[in-house]
């Protein structure tokens, strides 16, 4: 399987461990990833909240670059995925805005969880699993941008998605039944309004804890950073005790764990909440 790959800014910066785990996982599953040459920032929230045309142009440039290698485009970041999908809609409806007579997409924009929860990939995962993750119960957190609005994302179950749950089940872990899988974590507000972020994140983490989850699993770099950084306190209240914090895994990290059958301590160094106290009682 060959795919174009759009890592986006987070995966070459604050979420490098996500990018590393994806490339490592692609090697395990015989997926060849080719980075879109000279890709640029999609603009994410900062651009589309400031200038709609600029936001579309930033992502449209990436799509036009991707057309030079007509392969489906794998997008790991939920914000990047939504911005590229928005640009595709605008380009297809009104290519003249970009000096083109017509734009005909020659590839699909594929979110990471959609790919890895497909029957083909889950079959490969089950066949190559060296050690299952039994005993680990996780709350699968999807957030907003990979699911909504459905007219952009194409998500069929945008209120109750199942992709991450299916991956976790294939790994032998238990997905928690819980209430907050698509609640907003306040990603775009984490800097200007940390007071709001603290409240929303702690509601999400509290719901996961009540469901008996040992950890959360995500597929979005902003959600991962926000859930780890903001769950330690609410407003000006004292920090919660260390054992109350739930680690937040990228789903690809857990997939690699099962496919390798072992955990390297150094791989968790970039996590703000050390997941080893959660994994070690399970023998990892």
C-alpha cells in the first residue's frame, strides 16, 4: 500500500512522537508513506478564524502539490484533515478562485483512524500482534474536528464514532463505554482561555475515570497535548494528586506496543503524564 503523507506542523514539532509512531507503524504494516513535497502549514484554527480565503489557499496549495503523486493522502492531525477537506470542497465548486478552469481530485483525503480501522489493516494488525493489551481499559476520545461538521468530514457516526474503539479491540484492550468521546477539549482556547480549558478537560477526564478507564487514547495532536497539560488543575484550585492523572496515548503508540510486544522506556519521555505507572502493573 502506498500513500501520500501530510504530517502537518504539530507532527514535526510538539507531537513528534506521533509522527515517529506513525512511520514506525507503517513499516510494520507494509505501508509506504511519501511526504507531500514542499508541503506548508494548513492554517488550522489561527488562519480560518482570521481570514477565510487565506485558510483555503494554504490547504489548497497542499492539495495541488499532492496531485503530482496521485496517491490517497494520509492525514494524522484532525485539524489538518478538516482544513484539507474544506479546501477540497471549495476547489471543486469554484476552481476559478485559484486561476483554474476545473479541479478534479485524483486522490482521497484519508484520516488516520479511518485507515487503521479498515478491515484490511485490522486484519494485518491481528495477524502480526506479538502481545495483546489485555487488562488495559481505555477511553477512546475522538474530539471535534475529525468528525464534525459531517458535511465536511464525511463522518457517518459523528456523534458515536467507532474507529478507535475497533482498533483498541483488535489490540486486545478494552474500550470504555463512556459519555464524552466527542466532547470538545477546547483546543483553540487553551492559550487565550485556560480557565475554560481546565474545566472542559477535567470534565472529559472525570468521565473517563468514572467509566473505569486507565488511560485515554486519541488521534489528534492538539487533543493529546491539551488533555495532558490541562487535566492537572481546574482554574486556581490546587493540582490534583499525581495518581489522579490519566495518561493520554496516541492510538499509533498502542498499536506499535502490541506489534512490537515490548515497551521501551525512552519512548514515553515526551509525554507530560508518564504512562509507565499504568503500563508496568500489566507487565509492560
